[in-house]
């Protein structure tokens, strides 16, 4: 019904914003990934939206990109995942990170998102497989083999962010075993 809003950003109260469109103010819930990229209040903004009608409320969700909205729509189709949970997922990780987690079937990355338990994470991975991050080649910087995936998981367990870990294994030679791969990655991270 309402697919896109374009207007002046009046208020920013995370996770909600108020957008003035020709004199009508729309309250829009946005994921934090979109919220951080919003312009200052008083400036023009365009949001891709998803309108939800419930018995007790009419809600409008906004996104900085059509891709983010498409992922939101995929998430809310999953049993047990409502709009608030989908918003939390998109606030906790980027679309690329989610696609990579689905590709590598890493429930641990989803569990880090507040409100996502082990069962929900596993259900998300199962339902999104083939719809998001269909193959490893689709994700830039994703591990090319099991050893790289193990090195990536080791770096994540050591507390490095997804971004840091992916950068560290990016130039790792193919065919490197896990032990040497971890040493290689830690050297790369110490130079950064």
C-alpha cells in the first residue's frame, strides 16, 4: 500500500523516525543500519517501506535500500519471526552478513542478535537457504574451503568482528591448513 516515502526528516528517536510528506507526518520504524545512515533532521530523506496492518495497530517500517526491505519481507514470512524480530535481525547485522551466515549455515552469528535463540536461528538458516546467500560464491570475501571457514570461526571465537575476520582471511593462500591459516590471519590482523 505504501511502498516508499520521500520527505523531510522531522524527528529521530531510535528506532522510530518521523517523516513529513507534504504536510502528513509518518511514524516509521527503521532498523539501526538504516537509522545510522539517515541525514540530519530537517533534511530530505527517502525510505522504502513495508506497511503492516494488525488488529491492534497499523505499522510502517522503513529501509534505506530496496534490498534491505526484500530481506525484511523474507524474514517475516518465516514462522515465529514477526516484524519486530526481523527489524532486530537487520539492526544486528547487515544484509551481506546475514547472507553470509545463511551461506555458511552459521547459527552462532544469528544468536548474537538480541531476541534470537538457538532454535529460531536454526529455523532462519533452514528457511532462508536458497533464498538468501544461495551459494558461497555470491558472498564477497566468503571462505572458499573448509579450512578457511574454520579459520574464520576461530577468529570470531577470539572476539574479532566479522569484517576484521573476513579481511584477515581474504589473502590466505588456497590449500592452507587450519593451524597455518590462523597464524596467517593473526599476522594480518596485527599489521592492521
